[in-house]
């Protein structure tokens, strides 16, 4: 049951904090970083921070790469400022 809750939290967090940038590559990188951070915190709550970071990073990267800036836009990535 813990794994189902963890996967749900990570997926919803990654979708709500998908990515920033204009290109699919930028969005995948920033989405992966955001998702890994959120996933690690979520995983820590159930005793599996590494698994949470891995799942969150994968979900965030996929979401960032598969969405467009018109769907989710958090601005320019920090490495382009």
C-alpha cells in the first residue's frame, strides 16, 4: 500500500511541477530535477527516498518532455538566466 501511495504522490507532484524551458530537452532536464526532489521528499515519508527520487525524476522528465510551454510554463530554466 505504501508503494501505491508513493507512486500517486510522485506522479501528481511531477505533473503539477512539470518543467521550465522552451525545448523538450530543457523541459525534460528541469522536470526531472523537480520530480526527483519532490519524489525524494515523498519517499522519505514512507522510508524509501532513493526509490521516490528515481520515480519522481522519471515522471518529471517524461512530463516535461511530453508537454509544451503553452500547457505548463514555469519560465526560463536557471541555466539560461
